[in-house]
């Protein structure tokens, strides 16, 4: 049995320098100070990590928004957090929109977290898409994060990533293919300004080439939708912010998912276990669901 853990959207902050707060970062900092900072808690994140590590997963996926305003102090804090979470071989990271909040920040995730964003082919960290094979898994990591204007949080893959994704999915048909992406593949109209703009093209690749699982963050809630696949529906699962102090509006309290994957390649089973931090601070199981049963591949 191979156990994959998935968490996302830490939104780690650090005191910015005055020169950091130019343009969109300044607006983001005002929004943070006016209330957003109260949505996240170091205690909640520590509780989630302790519970996750007690589960002893074989691998951990972190699907973006490790930081908030993309300052160097935030990147350094996130790197220290990753070093405590696990080794680069055991943790796979992709960036979210907050990790590349402004254009000049685009190289920074790779500079600080490159070892966690490197494929098995030896390409430099931060080259997307990248592929990692772990146990029965083929982890295909994409980036949808890009700098946007004020009040926007959209993401985009682009034709190049989509073409490479199709090739990687073809090449790994004999494995349990897990696609990592920050923005969800399906968004309601109310999230139009925060959507993946080429989500339809992404879903077409999956419908044509197939995958066994899609993991994403961004929406700060537990979610599960089923996408079209060539042989069987493809589950796409989202998780809340791993640092969420409590439920707020459509956002859930801190939580994460574990995926128990067993059986033989070509005849695998996948069960999803959702765990959430309660108002008493304890992290407990809230749902267990079978996503793939033998014979469906």
C-alpha cells in the first residue's frame, strides 16, 4: 500500500519591507491586514503537519500558495517549513498564484524551493511540467501560477504545458498517474476572476489521454468532482488551506487528504481519507471514500 498525502495553500507571511509594498503587493498587504491574516493560524498548520506525519505517508504533494505576497522573507520561511516537512525526494511542490504574485517574483519559487520542484530527468528545478515516479505513482506536476493584475487570481497552463502533459500521460499509462495543479479544473461562475482560463483545454487532454487522479488547491475547501476520461471518470480532489483557523464562508477549516493506493499496476485501488482540524484543535477523519476500484483501469 502506497500512501500519498496532499495539502495546499499555507499562505505563510512575513513582515514586508516598505519597498516590497509597491503595486499589487501593497493592495494585497492592505487586504491581509484588514482581515485575511486572521483566517490563517500557525497553530492550525502545525496541528495538520503533526497529524500528517503521524500517518507516515510515502510521499507528500503540496499544491501551491505556500506564501502570500511573494517576498523574499516569505520564500525563506516557506523553505524552512519544507525542510521540516520532508526531504525534496519525499515532497513534491508546485507554485500557486500567490507564489508568483508579481512579475519580478516569477524566478523565486525555483530559487528557494527548486529541489522540491525537480523531475526525475535531472532538468533544473522549476521546469514545468515535470515527472516523478514514486512506487506505483507517476506524479505529473504543472504550474498554473502567473502574475495577474489587482483583484485577479486567474491561472493558465498554456499550449506548451498542455502538449507535454499529453505526452507524459501517454508515456506513463502503466502507472497510477497523479496530476498536480493549483487551480481547479472546474470553477463556478462566481469564481470567474479566480478561474483557470484554459480549464476546458486541460479537461480535453485528460478526456483524451486519461489519468487516475487530479489534485489541486486554490479554493480552500474539500471538493471532489469527476472529469471525463477515455476509460473511466477521473476524480479531481481539492483541499482546504492547511493553515485555515476555522471555516469561513465557503472555505473550510484546515485539513488535508490521504490517498491509499494498493494492488498491482493496471489493477489498482485508491481510497481517499479526508482529515480536518476541529474547533477543539484535534485533527480527525471526516470522510473515507473509494475513488478507484480494481478492474476500472
